[in-house]
């Protein structure tokens, strides 16, 4: 019984292989969307025009050949630049011979678009800031304890002046992370812009994720600033409690000497409520969540000079 089953399976597989072989030997039509690249610019020049993201190329060929092209995800349509400075309009059928994957056992039926227009212009360099492009979510009670850092913070961009004049920053590729609870260091590529080249192809992104906690600081002295020498100001009370929020490692190193509570004399002069709110200057990467008391009364005494 088992021998019969094996014989049936072998016959079935052989039939399938034979059918696929015969089918792939026939001619078929297939359409491929492939990127377009301009190559071999004259020294010091680059493309100053937007190009389509991809070309739609319809091919005719044997099934096995079209299948191999479909499986090859690295195919692209290249256009070697043989021109000088200025605007150029080219027919893409003229460049089929520059793309060997289109000349080997297949026929190009159509290319859309079949014509490209681009402007070759002199290239320049510019230093621009790198902006991390991230989408983050955190485990409950956790978050960013400090701003996201990139290393390096900027890069040199090389490209046509018509583009560079409008670029002051360059983003990284999108980095998505979820359920974060620990520090993360990631290497991310810079966002690709057609016609642009970068001194740094990728950057290090540092995400300082910590448990976010609250902490109170008591007996913080409030000082009045910019008061005339002949004015004495008594605050009631002159010490307060403040609450800060931040990463557990950061808040654990903070003491009251790093927190300033001040009242500007001009705010007292402008006051009509007989009390003022102090300005709290917090350490870096911390957030003020409360001040107690929120407002302070005051007594002014003027001395004769």
C-alpha cells in the first residue's frame, strides 16, 4: 500500500514539474516597477531636478526568465550621464543597452514614462543639522529622561545648489520602537534625497529611557533679583517646596543647590495682588510639577541714601 502511495506522489510531483517547465517555456508579458538612477556625472556636477521614484517597464519573454527578474529585487534602470551643464530631455529606449538585464532574452514592450527631463548643475556642499525621526512608545512609568541625541549632530551634504539652498536639516530614516524601558542606542541611515550625497551615511541615535519619578525638594530659598540697593524686600515665606519630575537616575543626583527660585523686582512693582509667584529654574532634563506655596507675600522697606 505504501509503495503505491509513494508511486502516486512521485508521479504527481513529476507531472507538476513537467507542467511548470512547459508553462515557463512559453512567452508571457509582465510589468515591473524599478527605480531609476542617474550615474557617472561629470566631476563636480549632479542632478538638480526631481525624478520619478520608479519606471513602469513592460517586458515580453519566456516565463522562466520573467520569473527570475521578478525574484531579483535589485534591478534598476540606470542612465549614464554623457552631458554637460544644462537641461536635457532623454528617451529611455536609448538606454536599454546600458541595462544588461533588459537585453538578455527579454523584449522591452513599453516604458512609462518613456522620456525624462533633468537639469545638470554644479554641486556644492553645506553643513546641516541631523534630526532624529523616531516613533516611540514606553512601558507604563517609563519615558525619555533627556532629549534624543545623535552622533554626529550634523553632516556635510553634497548636491546641486537649487536643492541645498532650501535645506537646513536632514532627517534620519524612521525608527519605531515600542514598550521601551531601558536605554537604547541605534544606528540609523539618513533619509535619502535624490541627487544628494552625505558625508555620513548613518548616525548613532541615543535614546535615554528611564523610569520617570517625582521628587520633592524642601526649604528652597527664594531670592529677589534686580532690586535697587535702597530697597529691602522681605518675602513671606522666603522658603518653598518644589516638586520635579524626571528620570530616576537624573533626579537621584539633583540637590537644592541646583534649583533656583527667584522673583524679579519688576514683577513686584507690577503686582496688584500683593503676592507674586517665584520663577523656578530647574536642572536640565527635569520638569517642574508643583510649587508650594504657589504665591508669596512681600514687605518692601525703603532706606534713605
